C-alpha cells in the first residue's frame, strides 16, 4: 500500500521509494505526474517573470547599462535559474524577441496545422495583421530602436535578435508558401525570397515612420490598407490560375496531333 503524504511525516524521498514498490500503476506515477506538471508550471511562471523584468530593465536602462542582476532583482528569481534558461544577456534579449515572433506567426502555424480551415488570402491577412500589430506596438518599437542603437557595439545582440525574430518569421512564412505551392495553390518559385519581400511590403514605410517618430502613429485603417495591398500584391503574383480557354485549346490540339502521328 502506498503511504499518503497527507497522513505521514516520513521524508519525501522515503515516500517516493516506497510508492515505487506498488508497480507501474501505483502512487509513484501519480506523484511524478503531479510533480512534473507543477515543475512545468513553476518554470513557465519563472520564465515569464524573467522576460517581463528584462523588458523593463532594457527599456529603462538600455542594453549596455542593464545587468542580469537588475533582471534578477526585478523578477525575484535567481541568477542560476536565469543563466540556465537564457544563457547570457544576449540570449535573454533574444528570448524577448522570440516571444514576440511567436505571437506574430501564430496565424501561420494554425493555418499549417489546419490547411483546409482557412483560404490563403485569409491566412496571409491574419498573419500580416498580427505581424504589424506586434511590430507597431510602442514596446516593440522601443526594443527595435534599442537593437539598432546597440548592435554596433554588441554584434552578438544583433545576431541573436535576427535569429530569434526576423529569420524565424521569414522561415515560417516561406514554409507556408512552399506548402501552398506543393498543394497547387501557388506557383513554384523562391519561397524564401517571396517571404522576405512580402514582409517588407507589409511594413511599407509605416514602420520606419513610427520608429523615427515622423508624425502621429499610423492609424489602424492606414495599417490595414497597407496589409491588404501587400497580400493582394503577393497573391496576384504567385496564385496558381486556371489555364485560359485559348491555352486549353492549344494543349488539346497538340495532344491530338501527338496521337495522330
């Protein structure tokens, strides 16, 4: 019989070892599952606290002046745990960017998991809208300015941010475009190049204007117009179209000629 931790004062190690004797279906497995779930939840909360504290520290002090001790102090975590999860300061900053990238590429991930649930135009509109919502957020603009300002002195920061953000977003979009081409929805072509061009079309000049504070923040309507124009331009260039009647007749005549010869 497995001893309950509620009714016993025995050390936890003894309880686990004793419960193991009950076999595969015994208390050991139940305790282990609860412990794993609890540990995963605590780990996720610690990670979220580190990232929130890091954003505050970086935006308040800049990349160079902010320290890991600042992040530890703001988050209430430990330096050892921070190093274990992120490695170093550049890794911590990259994790912030990766979190933003995951938010902006979620529509593509959902479209890839359920390709029949959403037409290409709807999927691309959802992705581009999420992309711009993240890119144009005040905190994102501030982080972008920080990276541009600091990357010259800290090249590892620029590399880490590129790998965690722009590179991932373009790669996921390219994967979606390749899948669409394989399914016959898009024409064959360089999916990586198309993805990079599309992301620049989506931003237009709106992102740069917001970065340098040129005039008021672009309105939602203005952003939506830019997004729709970019999606339409992409699809007009790569959508697979049914053959025209003239080309269909030419193919039939060519096939008939081959059969007669």
